[in-house]
C-alpha cells in the first residue's frame, strides 16, 4: 500500500516563495555580470573628464563620452541615443556652462550621481590676456575683445583642466565621487587618485621650471583657452578670438595684435587641432610670424601631438618654450 505524505499548504507556499526569491537574485546577478559587466558606468561630457574617470576608475569602470573625437565640444548637440546613455549611467561627469546642450540633458536625465567639475575648483574670469580680467574693469565687447561672456552668467572661463593644479583639484573630486558611488572599490579609487595627483604635481613642476626663463612672456593664440595656464606660470595670453574658438575677431583686434607682436617680440601665432587655422595663418602672414599648435585638449584626434592628456600637455610646453625663446 502506497502512503503519500502531504506537505502542509503553508510550507509549500513558503518553499515556492523562497525559490522565486532565489531565481530573482540569480537573474539580477546575471544581469549585473552580463549586461552591466559588474562595472560602474560613467558618462563624461568631454575628454578631460573622460581621462580622469579612466585613470582613476581603471578596471572598475566603463567610461563613455558624449563628445566624440574630432567634435568641437562647444558646438556639441545631444542625440536621443546620448540622452538615453545619460539616463542609464551610474555617474555623470560634466562641466557646467561649457556645453549648453549637455547642461540641459543632464538636468533632464534623473541620474542620482552627477558631478559638476566647475564646483570642484574655483573658476575665474579671463579676457583675451591671461592677466586681463577685463570684465571686472567695466569693458564691453565693443572694444574688439571677447571677454568670455558666452560661458555662464559671470563670464567664467571654463578651461580649468589646462592648469595642472586646478585639474588636480578636479581629479580629487572625481575620485571622491567614484568612492562614494562604488564603496566596494573605494581603496582602489583612492590609490589611483593619489597616483594621478602625483603625476599632475610633476607636470606642474615641469611647466614651472620650463617656462621660468624665456625671452618673451606673451603668446598669441586663436582660442583664448589658456588663461589659467598663463596665470599659473606668469605668462600673458593674447587671444585672437575669445573663449569661443569660432568667434571672429574684429579688424581693430587684428591691428592691435600686429602692434603687440612687434612690441613684445612675439614669434608665433598658435592655433588648435579642432578648429580652423585660417585666422592664425592670416595674422601670421600679415606680421611675418610662424604658426604652431597649442592644444586646448578639449578632445583628441589623430592629429593631436600626443596620445593622452600628459603627452599633449608636454607637447604644449615644448611649443611654448620654442615660441617664447626658452633660455
């Protein structure tokens, strides 16, 4: 005679619930290991922030960027696919006021961990000259100079990454944000941040020593992106355009620069890889000057003089030394 043992209804229900929970947990783990690769997904608005995320996060992060190589960051337009990418990110890194389209997309993304690099260091107002805080002196844009009013209400210059000291301050903030977002790997993020800060400190020393003794302290560039760098190392930046590389200089500004080149023994007009060199060559042709590259590092291309931030910055240093007459 067969005897069937009956499982109490409550026990059966509990077993089913436990199995369902286990199945759900397994599915979640599989998704994390598969679709998400178990990594912290970081979206950076443009190259300097992408570089920090990659160097600090290393194997623990998957980094995407909104500004593809060769695209001028100031002119970036966000696609629907990029908007979706933002929404799926664990961390978003951007620099408010540099890219208006990004500002808008970030505000609408709903991402919890958003880091604005502009809050990690002190932004300043720079005019066409590294020491000319023209906006504070009551000048208007009718004087032939663009004083950077296209970036933020206060006209702050966003190009902080070109000063290794300020870039280090941003790196510290990015490292802290990754530690908070992924506490399980906090020790690694801290170690990587410290190593990067040491490299940036060494780069600062190279610039300080390399630009200490030069025949001239003035450089002319098409894009007024080097105000922080000029201020840090005691140079004078004279921009053909303002902080927007696509803005056209006035005839009066071009005439001023021709006179200044003679007065300050300027030998070179610098242009950048992501914008046209037409204006630089025009000024150089009128004044008998040479042209060379000074890269604002807003993005890398196959024309960049280096494969990463440090290589391009050292190329910038060499080009400045050559143009300024390093002693």
